[in-house]
C-alpha cells in the first residue's frame, strides 16, 4: 500500500509537542497512548520486582530447612510477591496498558471519554505502589499476612498492615477509574458504523472487565477500610473477642476477589480472540458466542466466591451451591476455548511469536481451567485445599492465562505502539524458554500438592524435595526466557526495523492508522462498514479504494 | 489549482454531556456498593442478634435523627432547585439555592456532632471499656457499625459539601448569558484538520489529497457570536447534584435501620 | 431566552413538582417514624425498607432526573441493584454465620 502525502507528513504521538517538555510531557500527558506507555513501564517494572521475589521463594524451597532466608522473611517475601503480582501487575496489566493504548484505536475514538481522569488513575497507581513500598519500611516488621490480608491475623499482626491495606485501597480506586472510563468510552465514543457486534472481541473483554472493576472493587474497598478501622479503633467487626466474625471478612474479601480473577483473565481472553484471526487470516468462529460468554462469565463470576472458603466453616448448603455454580462458570469458558480451536480450522496459520503465545495460552489455560474444576468439586477440594495444587492451578490460570496473553499482546501491538519491529527469531527462542520453563516450574506443583505439600510453608519433608528442585530449576529457565524477551523488545524499540501500518495483515481498526499513531489517532475520521474480523470485506474495501484512487488520478490527468 | 479549505474542529471541543453523566452514574454505583458492603455486614449481624440490635438502637436519639433526615431532604430539594434555576438562566437564584444546600450540609454535620459527642461522652464508642463491660456482643456490633456507617456517610457529606462550595465558586465566576461570546480561539485550532474542496465542491481528506495540490492558502475570519447558556454547560453542577442526592439516598436507608428498630 | 427549544432537548421539571416531591418525602419520613412506634413484629423492618425504597425512587426519578434520562441508565441501575441482591443472597445462604454468632452469645450468658 503506497503511503500518501498526508500519512508521510503526520506527527506520531510521541513526537507531538505539548505544554510540557521532557519527562513532564509524559507524566502530565492526557493522551491515552502516552498513559498506556506510562502504565507499560510502571506495570512491567513491578512485574520484574514480583518476578525476583518469586525466584527468591523458589530458591528458598530448593532444599528443606533454611536455605537463603529466615522463616519470617520468607513470609514477608511470599506476601509481597502476591501483593505486587496481584494488585500491581495482573489487575492493571492488560486493561491499563493495552486497554489504554488500543481500546480507543479499536473503536475509532480520538481518546478515552475522560482523559484527565485517566491520568489521575495512573497517578493513583503510582501513589498506591509508593504507599506499599512505604508500608514495608515503616512497620515493626514486614507485612506477612499473604496477599489476602485475612482477619483476624491482619488486624493483630505488628507489620504496618494499615498502610499496606490503604495502598491496596488506593490501587482499587485507580482500577475503578479505569473501568469507569472504559465503559463510558465504549458507550459514547464508538466511530460511526462501529456497532456493538462489530467491536473487536478485545474491546468486549475490556467492557466486561470494566463492569467488574466498577461493581466489585468498592466491596473490597470497604472491607479493607474496615481492617484499618479495626486496627485503629477496635471496631471489632472481624474480631471474635469483641463479637465479630472473621469468616465474614473472607466472604467480603472474596465477593471482590473472585470477580477480580475475571478482571485478570477476561482481557487476556480478549487478546487471544483478537490474535487468532490475525494469524489465521479468517474470521473468528462464533463471534457472538464469545462476546456473550464474556458477559456471562462476568455475571456468573459474582456467584462463586464461596469456593475459596470450602474449608473455612461455611454451611453445607452454601458449599453445595457454590460448588455447583463453579462448574457453571466452566460452560462459557469452554465455549470460548472450543471457539478458539475451531477458529484454527481451515485458517492459514502463521506461527509468528504472538501466535505461539496464543496457542500456549489455549494449552496452559485449559490445564489451569480443568484443575480449577478439580478444586471446585467439594470432596476433592477438602483434600487439596491450601496445598501446592492450588498454587499450581492459580499460576496456570493467571500466569499461563493472563501473563502469556500479555506477552502475546506485547509482541502483537509492539509495531503499533513503537512503529518498529522486534527480532522474530530471538522472540521465538524466548517464547520456547518461557513455555518450557513455565511447565517445568508449575507442573510439579500439582504433583506436590496432590501428595500433600501445603502452600505458604517455609519448610517441608525430605520426600517433597525432588519436585521442589525440578520446580526451582524451571523458575530459572522461565526467568531466562522472560529476560531474553524483554531484551529483545527493548532492542527492538531502540534499533528495530521500521514496521508498516499493518505488519500482520490484521483486520481490526487500530491497524488502519499509521504506526505509531498520530495524536488524535486517525488521519481520516474512520467509518466502519464491516465486522471486526471480516477479512473478505476488508480486502474488498482495500481494492475498491485503490481502484477509486486510480480512477481519480486518471480523471484529473 | 485553487481549492477552498475547510476547517473541521476536533470533536473534543464539544463535550459529550451524556458521557459525563454516564461516568458520574458509574461512580455513584461504586458509592452504592461501597455502602452495600456495610449494609451487608449490618444485615448479617442484625439477623444474628435481632434483640441486641433493638436494645442498642434505643440509645440513639430519634428526634435528632429525624431532624437530620429532614435537613438532608431539604438540601436535596434546594440542590434540585438550584439546577432547575440554572436551566432557566436565573443565576443568582440558583446561587441562593446552592448556598442553602451548603448550609444544610453544615447543619447536618453540627447535629451529627452533637449526637456523636453525647454518645462518646457516655463512653459509648468502639473499643471503649464501658462498651466492653456493659454491653453484649451484638450490641457492641451495633455501635461499631453505627460509627462506621454514619462516619463514612458523614465523610461523604463533607466531600459533597466541599464539591458544592467549589461549584458555587465556579457558577459564580461564570458570566451571565449576555456577556458570553463564543470565540474560535487559537487553542481550539490546535489539532484541527484541513479538508480541500475541489472544483465540484467535493471534500477531500487526508490520503485523498493527491499530488495535484501544490499549495493550500488558508484565509480565516473569526466571527464572535453571542451564545446562550445552555443547561448542558452546567453538567458539572448537575453531576455534583447527583452526588449530593446519592448521599441523601444512603441516609434515607441509614435512618430507619439505625434509629427506628428499637 | 428560547424556552421552546429547551423543552425539546430536555424537558424541564417545574419548581412546583420539586416542592411536592419534597413534601411527599417529608410525609414519608414522618410515616416511617410513626410506624416504628407500633409493634408490627417482623414486618417493622420490611415496612421501613419499603418506605425507604419509595423515597429513593422519588429522589431518583425527579431530583436526579432519571425519568428523563436515556433508558441505558435505567438498565445500568438495574444491573447494580441485581449485583447487590446477589451478594446479599449468597452471603445469607451461609447459615453457619448466624449459628456461629448466636452460639457465641449463649456461651457468654453461661459465663
């Protein structure tokens, strides 16, 4: 496609002049693309921090007894690993980075609905992260409650839990503002012709996610506030000595935190639904089924939180109902997985790096999902609750699901964000290390858990050591893969080859604008005439416009 | 080759008022669910200890509670009237009503202070020795929740009053309709797009502009036009009003659940 | 000022309507207080909640202009309300919370 005069002379967003200069033109920018990049830098920094803590945990567990740290330090390290990974990496992860950057491009908008609120939400994110770091150094000891902050331990321990919990509250507020912004953007700012069922499935994923962010986060907000009040004034709502019920804390916590795992995974599923058509060059199978299953996962996700509490002493009726509903969530999830696999049929599959991540997502997420059903069945859960089986399941779903989707998205939207290309061969090598390392790291956890190795334990019986060693070696392979991937991407930003507007031949709207996009995203206001994955219509449209321009030229001459 | 240029102003100059309201409503939902968590805890403890709750509620002052309800309902009325006035272009009347709303917020806080003060001076506050010695577990939970719920509500009243004070200033600063002019300024032109009109009067955008175009001369005339104040210009006032009403709605539920169960 | 045009874009609610809604709200408040005086047993709270819901509806429809807002706002409110109901119902099916809490009270009485 020949670039026209207008496209050659445009200013990409990162070169656009603004009222501020230098770093201030970024941290005070209300441009959704710059905010997306800000989020990318901060979220990935946090990810590397959490990753290092994870490596330390694995290193400690390579042998029974003390290896590299004391038991209290170990408690603090796994708490921090959890808090950083959950609140600072997975929950903001895809929505904040790619939602901000890509969503307005995908629906043909110039920006999000509330650009200043968007900037505020990034600042809240940074403040939350800073407060969390502050909490580490101000208490009598490090926070050691685990990322769940379960009462009554969290209301009694000496660490500066109040500040850590307040940090989580601030991060929740940031998440709410992002969600609120996205819902309004999707409702109000779609380009002409962009009907609900012409939206890319990534946008659908973000839409469902945004609703959960808005309607679940406040519940954990008030719960965390109550923990602070409990510590400050002894209100006693969760303190059995005064008359409270600590299990009620668990209810309130999981009322948010179970829907929150869908905040984590739905955008990842959206990414996969976008990447599959781009690398099979065919429309996605069952577009509407995927869109509706996204919504129904979000809805049913509100009714299953009790499966985190099967062994906490909830009533038998509650156990059975929550177990049943947990199985129900598997239906929309299964619909998605089958649709993805069906989308490969008769497609012209290109095994580029993003596609490899997509396929690994389907594989790893299916293992995570099916082990989730194992945990959801009441009787088995009694056996494996709070063992490494849960840790394995959780990492397969979250890291194998969301993490891998995020890596895929990083590669897929990289040329759009930076206008350059990474080295494909290195990317594939990095992917191979990540895929192998991932399975070597987390699969032994299922075996360990099934044999009775409890989670969060500092020490263990010698018979568990074999699989712990395997797992630790896996963590090194995985870390090497992730390191290679980041180096490759950074090298791509610095001196990668120039990428065209649409290097993948993908069909969604963000690929019709130059890479990197100009300040207001589109050189011509977009007008949408076909569905997101309608390759036939897309190519037809292209040919037509070419013919048109040729005709016009001839006419003028 | 001579073409006429057309300027298309970027869309973000025209604010999406409906979008702003959508955003505000979504925010209100988060407020509802924030209190929803507390109402849920209240429901659980009250179901477990119905008699303790009824006993403990007798210690609250129904007259002051009812008075505060009336104060908040009145403030909601004046808030709605303030917006109704601005729709009709009556700025000073609107400011008067807004002022009354803010005064009502202060009155509410004063009455609340009197209530809390009398409870605390009797030793009735969370964690107090008096509460631990003389009251049952259910009653302690009632007072714990009383302070949490009315406290969080009072925090919202304070935030709401602050927002309304800012809105009072903003509305006060705004010129009356006859002084307002719509001028197309330099800032608004930033990011504008230029379309070329060909001989037949067809608009050409971006890539459609081909090599035949050598130069584009832009001549612009600015017309300043008198503009009416539309009620949409006050969407921030309306959104502050929405916030204020939700504070009222939460109190509508808090009042019977706290004061009237004895 | 052109009133006719305003009516087209957003129907204006008269001052009188607002004041009558306010009066209705005050009467309903008085009603709640009065009803609380009678002993209706377990219906006391139910009646109080019904009255509070009516009051909220009045505030929402008129003071918050919901009557004149797009339908999508109504759907969104319905979703929020449903989520709230779901959260309460699913917490309440865990009957152990209540037996646990009441058990604690009895133990205290015995001491």
